[in-house]
């Protein structure tokens, strides 16, 4: 968890509250040397190897001359394809690298003041000199953290539906972008870019960039889930009522007052106690990839406690999403990857919340709770399912 009212060095000394009030979805923020150690987590060869895996979502973007100046290639790739690439002007992008590397997933904890259901993934890009993905804008918030090498970032203005894109390419590359910001970032530097703000990053040399992306669910999908849940609870029996109906002279006239009454009755149907959490908690906890299934390992309570005392840590499965309902810091219901994970009153709700809130926990963090056998047995069951991982040195 992150305290919301203390200065955070990786936000340039801003508190979480100040950042959200002044910058979030409003304006960019550049912080020098925010995460100096991140460059050591992943190297060029690590990313090239991962992009050869069928399970990894990857793509290469090349900038070329001619009638089709931009080309998109989708992975997985192989060493022969890499050798055929030019020496410059291309970028490899690999999605969800945090799903494969718990040490990278730990960095999400720095942004725990933002609801975890807003997290998408950590994409890493490797770019050769002059490599870029063009002038563009995203629909989501992103924290761009520079790994090795240097990248020149130019920012433009907020874009809307009238934005013009380059023809003859499937990539949404802007035709033009007035420059309002122009800086070269080094290893560890952080640049926050709000949604729809045009930006353009060009590698000055071989470089890696870590993109911590925050998704925004479609409101139409949110409404769909709320309506489906409301209908499940009320069934098809709920009918429009107009016990106070007044006579009108023209039978085919659609009376605005009747429309308002219809709207009010529909909103009443949707505005039922607990309907929002029942409808949206499963939806907001769905895994990034629909076919993802975690792999667990069997462990007994005694084995777990021994491992923790020997220095092991408990990590959330990096590819799973966790959402709990109840009080802040005390879960009454837990949802992982779209499913409700049951626990009875013998399991401490604060223990469940602690596990869901944190990417990594030690024996000291868990000692008090694991003295309760119901807590330790429940955690062992979730480790067996794959929702939590025991990491040893």
C-alpha cells in the first residue's frame, strides 16, 4: 500500500493526492531518476527471447521509405527474422512482461494509490536507433519508465475524434503533432502521459522503455453487466406501472412525462443494494487474456510457514487480477480472474485484503494472520490453485 499524503520521490516529491488532483488525466509529468534500478530487470536479449514464445503477445513496427512507410509484423518471432531486420528504425514491443517476471510486477506497488482494477500490463519496447511507433495517442493512462539507453520524447496536444491519421497503414499514426514538450530521457526517468495526449518517442540509441498502462473499461460494457445482473435478480416479471395514468386527447402521442416515468422505473431497477459490486466485481477482475489459467503447487500449512521463516515470500500471481468487496482493508468477498473466491467467517477478511492489496509479502507481514489455521489453510488452497506463488531465494 502507498500512503496518499506523503511526498513520493518517484512522483517528483508530489503526494499521491497531489498527483491525482493536478496531473491524472490532465497533464504530463516528467520525473528524473524516478526508478534507477528498473534498467537492470530486463535486457535486450531477454525481450528478444520472450518475443519468440507463442504465449507472449509481441509485434515489430518498422519505419520505412516509399508508398508504405510503416509496417507492422506480429509475433512470435525467431532468430532468423531478427537477423533480417535493418540496423535502425524498428521497434519490438512485448505486452504483459510483468506476467512473466514477479520482480517487475512488484513495481505496481508504487502505484497502489490507483485502483488495481485499472491496471492493464507492463509493456516493454526495445528500439534500435531512430526506432519509434510514430506520432500517436492512447486511450489509457501510461507511465513510461526508461530502461537502458535514451529516448527523445515529444508531446503534443490532446486529440479528439477529428484527429487525422497517415493513409496506407493500419497503424493509427498522426499526420501532424504540434510540439509542446521536448526532452531526452535517461535510464530510470519517468514520464506520465494522460489519455489522448499526442506523443512521439524516438530512440537515440538502442534502448528499452517500460510502459505501465492503466486501462479504462468501456462504459457500454459496464452498463451491459449492470443490466444483466439486474435482470437476473428481478427476472422478466418487472413491468412498467402507471397507476396514476392521466387521460390524453391523442392516443398515439408519446408523452414526455411517460418517458420520464419509464426512465425512473428502469433506474430504480438498476439502483438496488449490492447490484454494482455483484455486477462489476467479476467483470473488473477478469484476466487480461481470456484463456489464461494459473498453475499452482501443493503446499501444506507447515511447509508454508517453514518456507516463510527461511526467507520465502508470498507473491500474487502476476497475470491474475484481484478485486475485493467490503471495507477498505477488510474483504467480505474476493474476486480473481472473474470468479468469486469463497471464504467463510473463520478466515480473516483483513488477511484476505492484505493478500489482494500487496504484490509481495514476507513472514513478518503474515505472521499474526498465519497463527490462525483457517487463514493458513485457505492460503495454501489458493497457492494450489495458482493465485499466489511461494518464491524462495
